[in-house]
C-alpha cells in the first residue's frame, strides 16, 4: 500500500495531469500502440492514427479512470470494480497490457512534467500504477 508521503506526491501532481487529460491520455495511447503494436488488437474498430478523435476520446477515458483511482486512493478496488469486470470478462484484455500502459503513462508524465517528475515522484507513481494494474487484473484470478 501507499505511504502518506506517496499519496501526497500522487495527489500533488494529479491536478496538473487532469488539466491536460486529453493530451496526456492520447499521447500515452499513441506511445503504447507505437512501442507495443500487439496492443492494437484490442482496438480493431478504432482509427489508431495519431490524434484521431477515437484515440483522444479513449485517452480521456483512461485518464479519467486514473483520476477515479486518485480520488479514491484509499479504496481503489471499489472505485474501479466495474472497469475491472469490463476488462476481464467482456474485453478479455491480457493483464500484461496494464503494465505496458502504465510504463507509457510514466514516460508521458516525465515528458510533460520534467521539473515535477523527480525520482521520488516516479517511484510513487510507479507504485500507484502497479496497485491500479493489480486491481484491474483482480477478476482474472
């Protein structure tokens, strides 16, 4: 679980992230699809060209879900239960993809917030996203 300090770090940068949610979400997905092209298979109906409206819409949804986790940082599992069920039972997303997405988000955050994204911030967000990924793959077990 997250320490008080880690929670504070996550929440302190969240306001900046949420103000750029579409840009960060879109860039994270673009990075995911270019670095890990196998992840495209879950989006056969999407226009995956950089900046497409579908990428921007889904990128915003991804960041909004992360925002739900931030807002419910003490009970991420209950905040994301519907999302967990959707990805496990309906979409059947391979759990490894959550780790790949987390990595791409960390890179995107580091690129957008170089001054704020210290080693300590990186470690806190990595831990938070690991918890989030674990929650999203809970239904697979």
